[in-house]
């Protein structure tokens, strides 16, 4: 974007930036991400690991080095601006996960190394835009998500108190109840849960049906809020575009009419004052 | 909102109102609600109750006193207007549940004390608006909800008569059938229910598939009614806003054109009458 | 609606029509339908039948007589026009079901007598409108429903051929496969069906996942077709209403401008011809 | 569409084209497709095959000959243009499946012969349009489908690593995990899978709930993208149509105003220059 007038004066920083943004380097990075994602997938197969385990590890190491080099280069090229782009933070964290020694309680981090495949999102602009749009939709849903969370919490406390003794494997404590009620909200297997409870407390259907109706209704409105937002953000429809074009054409024409009337008024005035001033 | 000119003359009632509406008091009430909601959640854990049971009870008592005091203050401050706001009724009932002695058959009320957490909705304006919007959507769905209820009732009577003997644990009487058919409408485990019935009455698939198609179709239209309502209530889209601005600008310009023409007509008239009256 | 000028000349037919359309009779019919629906629900309970069986039967008989009388009166009042309204056909069939002797193979008709409760739909205008709107949406979905049916049929033939031997209780013949695939399309328990098949034919996931993706996608588009139709039928949004009002106001003003210009042109012409004809 | 002026000069190619496009031939082909689809369905029934197997085979042979003849005729009539229409490719492949000898590993092809029923789609124009619209919607969903696929892949790698030892029948290797996670995304039986894992790794709910929330949210946005696209493609609403008509009427009137002003200006100029040139 910045046009350097004299070749010599291009600073090293700018040159690195140009290289990073070049089509070739962008493509190469995407290829490395895809290859690395596939090798990490292969690593889950014990058969493949027995045969080609060392090769897979070597590829993984090389990919890691390339990613680290790319991030370092970007950090050098953009300095402070590097930290302003959240996608840079994302890339750094996702790559850093692999460097952390994953032993003992941190062994889960080993499994999270595949999150590196998400770099595909930050590397492909169209994916970046989609994720950006998804995240932009979240704040508008804040109040409804809050309401839904509150509803599940209240229902979980009630269910723990009422059904904790009857169906301890589902409602023994608050966390179990929260999980069960989330499951019921998704409509999975709720009939069985309800019927097991109803064998001892026949009126329990009131709780379950009220909970399903209310949570579904709120979730439906959450969904509608997202749709209405998306509609508002959508570009104008063809019909609207045509109407806007028409309106602008009319506006131009109206301005011409106005200008011509001004001309007429000036002439009238001149001709009136020249021909006679008796008014 | 009312600006008292002389400090002395501010009635006590108004002062209480100002205090209740002050940012500080509003925040404090929200904090108390959140703390109380958490402690009521903790009360469901036997481990936590064994250790900190008495503390939790004390917090609960204090919260209850504060809520009662707040409601009393509001009642004092607003008098008759207090009962005009349905949220006040809501707060009062939800707090009153805790005061009712919950023994014997009323022991369910103990579990319902957590409904007090819903005071969060009445205390936070944005939540209040969301719930208001949700409730406002209900009347428009009246006819479709009525139709859906009628359909489930009819299907339940038919199912009880036809399948009551075959699958008594599901269709023994009207309440069981209503519950089972509600479950089938949510799509939960309907295949198993249908197949158990079909083992003895192979033509039963007609009933189940007809019921699922019809209830899904009506539920879908219920959903569409809500979406279309929400769309209508939504503000104008950016395209529409721009078109409206354009229209208004044109309207103004057209008014200028009209005024100039009036000027011209008047002058013409004058000049015509002054220069010669031969027509 | 027709104002009879002379009381004497009102034909009996018209008087019956007025009585049938009167608010009182309409209300009474609705009450009878509701009572009859409730008693038919009560008839499914053996306990209630033992106690109040004969009473329930008497109410049912009376309701049946009233319905028959109403239909006969409508037939008398409207003559040929009676058969033009599909709701009249609906009412007649639904009532006639009860008169057919329900013995032997026709015993299912006994259970269908509750369909009489659907008369509530034909008796309440708002319900009638909702059902009318639902039915009006069906023709527009014809092609997509046809496509969906074709897809299920093809998938059922393939599944019967491929999986008939492996899972005979699900895919033994075409009807079983059709039922199972309809169940899978609703998302109910499809994982278990697929996994049982995959134990013997590991590649079967291709069939199931392709079927689910395609049927869901087509069903989604069926749904969208309904929404888009509903949107088109919806009234103009407030923004559009305001814009239309603005446009009309501008149109009127533009017509005034045009008329004034005509006036000017006439005067110019007159004044030009009177002052001098040198052009 | 091409009106041949002299009967004699119509080339044979054109005559074949006219015959193929005639209403009668089109209808006949549809009838053959329907009959053949039904007979292929009947072939799945061993009872029907025992009785009428040879008849069904003969009908199948005849249909196949007719289809082949039709495709050959179309190939002759349209020459190169035949290959430009993807529906022709589709018809050819679907018919060719039956000709391939289906023995040994290719026995699956036998089951795929029913795909010939899809010729109904290519033979009925309205079905063709529906499928065309469905396929046209796919490219716009590319990025979101890519994101969803990436999410499932990453989740599958993580699940295989973390839960492979605990629940080998679900998460033993990458393909199993992919299948299980697709099943979980459709909401089928996910509660049981999660609970089996949670018995050994109690924190596993984090994975399952995060996965369900994220995949549902992305799938929801995929759905919204389709709806918004469909809305944009939809014709203008009645309100918009009326507004466009109004706008066009105003535009015409404005043009008249402009023309009249031009007339006035010309006259003024002439009258001004004729009456006096003192300015």
C-alpha cells in the first residue's frame, strides 16, 4: 500500500512486510498448515505411528519452526502494530501450546496442539471474515443468553432439591443437574429422564414440560435475534437497489428543475425591472 | 425527574423514591440478588451445607430482610402506583414464597425459593426489556398455540382408545397419552414408541407419521409467525433509512420548486396586469 | 347484512340464516363443542366411565343431535351454497363419523369420533383463518415435497437392497425401510441404526451421512420456501408504510407543480401573443 | 422455437428435436420413469419377486431400452450441445449404471440402479428448477461449511487423543471420532456418550458442551446465510412493487415538468430578446 519512491530507502521492515504479504508466502503458509493438520490427524492412528511415526514427528517439528519463524518475522515487520491485531494473538497462542512441556497434569495440552489447524482460519481471508461476522453477532445476544443461563441455573437448583433423592445419577448435585438440564434443553433423551422421575413424583411433568416450553421459547427468540441482526446487516435487496437508483435519478432531475426556475426568476426580475417598475 | 425547588418541601416519599432509584442502591440490590442466588445454589450441596450451613442460612436471612425492606420502601414511596407495575407484583410474590411456612404438602415451596433469583430480571433494565419483548410476542401466537393444543388433545384421545391396551405404560390414560404425544412432537424417542405399537397394529405408522408431519408443520408456522412479527417490529434497514433520507431531501426541494413557481405566477400576474389587460 | 325492509316479507330461509349467524347461536355452538370434546376425553378413563358413563353418553347424544340439527338448518338456509363452503363438508363428515355403526373392522371409527372437536376450528373465525393460511402455504411447497418424497423412496430402495439382510427389523422390506428412513430424517436414534449396520458394512456411514445431509438440506429449503412466502404475504413494514405515505405526498405536490406550470405556459402564450407576434 | 419456413428443408436433426420436446414424448418419458421406479421398488419384495419376478425384469429391460433410445436420440439431435447441459450428463450416468455388469465388488451398483428414479427430476421442469436453486445456494455457504468441517476435524483429533482409551467403541480412531462427533452435532444420543466418558473424566463436559454450543452456533449461521440468500433472490414484495410503480409515475411527471420549463425558458428568451435587449 505504501509506494516507496526510491528503492534504496525501503527499510528492511517494509521489505519483510512485503514478503509476508506476498501471494506466494501466503499460499505456502496455508499449505504448511494443511500438511501439519493432516500429520497431526495421522498421529492419532497407532498403526500409522508404528510405521511412519518418526517421519510425522519430523514434519511436525519443521511446521512448528516455520510457524515460529513466520510469527517472529511478523513481529519484526509490524512491531507494536503486531499486538493490535487479535488474529496475531490467536496465532501466537495456538503455536505456543506446542512449545509448553506437556507432562503430568498438563498432558491435555498435547491434545490441544491440533488447535494449530485453526490457523487456517486466520490465514484465509474469507474464513477470517466469516468468523468475524460470527463473533460480531455475539454481543447482541447478551441479554437473551443471560436470561437462558439464569433459567437453567434456577431450574437446576429446583431439580436438585426436588429430584436429587429420586434420580441421583442425574440430579445428585448442582453440576449434574446443570448438565442434565442442558441435555434436556437440546431435546436429547428427555422423555426417559422425565418418566423415571414421574414414577415416584407423578406431578413432575409440570416441571419438565414448563422447562422445555420456556427454554425452547427463549432459545427460539435468541435465534430470531440473530436472524434479524443478520438481515439488517445484509446488503440492500435488488428491489431496494433499483429504487435507490431511481430516487437518485429523480433527485438530479429535480435539481435541474430548480436551477431552471432560478434562471426564469432572474430573467423575469430583469425583464420586469427593465420593462416597468410600477409595482 | 421532578426538580424540587426548595429542599425543605421535598416530601419524605419523594426522598425515598430518589434513594431507591439511585445508581448505588440499584447496584447494591443486584449484588445482593447475585450473592443470594449463589448461596441458594450452595445450599443444594450436602458437603457445603455440613461445613458452612449456618453461614449460608444467615446470608439467606439477611438477603430476605433486605428484599422485604426494599419492597416495603417501594410500597411506601409509590403507594397506589406500586401495584400498577406488574414487576412489583412479581418481586413481592417471589420474595413472599420464602416467608410461607414450607412444611408438609407445601414443602415444594422450599425448592421454589430460588425463583428469587429471577429478581435479577426485574432489577436489570435490559433483561426486563428482553422479557417484555418475549411476553409481547405471546398474544400474536394465540390462535396457532390453540390449534396445536387442540391437535395434541385430539391425538391423545385417539391414541388412548387405539393403543391404550397395547402400550399401557405410554397410552394407558389421557394424561399419559398427552405426555407421550408432547414427547413425540419434540422428536424424542418417537421411533421406539411407534415400533412397539406397530408390532401389534402394523398400520399404526399412519397415526404417528400423520401426527408428526402435522404437529411439525403447525409448530413451524408458529415459529414463522414469531419471526415475521419480530421482523415487523425491527427498525428500518440501512437501505430503507437512506431511501427515507433521500425522499425527505427531495420533498424539501420540491417544496422550494413549488414556492418559486408561486413567486413566478404572482409576478407574471402583476406584470401581465401592469403591461396590458387585453385578455 | 341484507336489510329486510318489511318484516313480513323476510323468507323463512333468511330468518334461519340470521339465527344461525347470530352471536348467541355461534357462542352456544362453541360451548357445545367444548363440552362434547371434554366428555369424549372423559370417556377414555375407565374410572370415570364406571361412575358417570351413562351421563357422558347422554351428553354425547345431545351434542350429536344439536350438531346434526345445526347442519340441517344450515343446509336449509343456504341450499346449494352450503356445498360451496369446504368447511361445511368438513363439519358434515366429522359429525357423520359418529352415526356410522362402528363394529368389526370399522371399530377404528369409534376412536375417530373425537375429530368432532375439530369443529372448534370451523366455529371460531380466527382459527379458521389460521388453518386457511396453513393450507394456502402447501401448494407452494409442492415441488420440494415431491423431491423429498422421491429422495426417501430412492434411499429406501437402496437401504432395503444393501442392509435388508443385516438389520431385517429395520430394513427387511420397502415399508420398513421407508419408516426407518423417515425416522432417521427426523434425527431420532439414527446413530444406533447406523452403528448396527456399520458393524458388518463399515462403509455404510457414507449412505447414512449422505442421506442425512441431503434430506436435512432439502427440508431446510422447504422451510425457507415457507418463510419467504410468509414474508411476501406479510403487510408492509412500518418503514415501507412511511415511505409510501411520503411518496404519495410528493406525487400530489408534483402534480401541483405541473398544474402551475401549465398556468404559466398559458399566460406566457397569451401575454406573448398579445404583446407581439414577431416570432 | 425455430419456425421452419419450408417443410422440406427441416433437417432430420431438427425434426428429432421437435419430437423429443413435444408434450406427448415428454409425458411418455415421465410415465416410463414412474413405472420403472415402482417396479424397481417391487423388486425389493421377495414375495412379489417370486410371483411376478420375470414380468418386473421385462418391464425393467424395456424401460432401460427406452431410456437409452431417448438419450441416443437427444445426442443425435443436439450433437455437441448435448454435452453442454449437465442434466444430460446426469441422465446418461444414471442410465449407464444399469449396463455395468454388477458382480463381485461392484454388486453395490445393483442397488444404485434405483437412482434412475432421479430422472424424474430432470424430466419435470419445476423439479429441475428447485434442484437448480438448491445447488445454486451451495457456493455461498462454502466458507461456513469449511469452518464447520475444520471444527469437526479438530474436535475429532482431540476426542481421539483424550477419550480413545475410555470409550474405544466411539473414539478409537479418527474415523470413529468423526462419525461420533457428527452424530453429536445432530443432537442424537449425545447425553449418553458424554456421560459414559464423564464417568472416568468428570471434566469431559467442558469438551462436549463447548463442541455442541460452537457447532450449533456455526450451523445456525450456515442456516441464516441460506435464508438471507433466499430472501435476496426473492422477488420484490408487494409493497416494494407498489413503491416502484409510484416512483416511475413520478419520474415521468417530473420529466414533463422539466420539458415544460424548457419551453418557458425558450419563450422567455425569445420574448425578452424581442421586447428589449437592454441587459
